[in-house]
C-alpha cells in the first residue's frame, strides 16, 4: 500500500470497516512511513477529542453533518 491508498483507507480503518486484506497492508505501511503514521495519529486523536466533546454537548444534526464532511475533506 502506498501513501495515497493509505490516506483513502484511513477512515475505514478508524471505523473498523476496512477489509482484512487491506488492514494488514495499511498497518504495514504505517509501520514504515512516518508521514502516514503522523497523519493517522492526528486523525485518531481528532476523533477522540470530538467524541469527548460530543458527549458533553448536543450538536444539531446539520452541524454534525457539516463537521464530518469538512473532516472528510468535502465541501461544507
């Protein structure tokens, strides 16, 4: 797996929805590529922070949709 493929598979991996064959390749690439590992750690911690915030505040569904689109790289 190269860096581009790793970035495309980041959220399926974080959501535990990545295919088993891709999971091994993804994890292998993270072990070899400091840039991709750094990206993974950033998004892992970002999701963790968002989960903690979300537990304390009830955001309107429209705000959540916009936020998740932005995090995923889509337009607002």
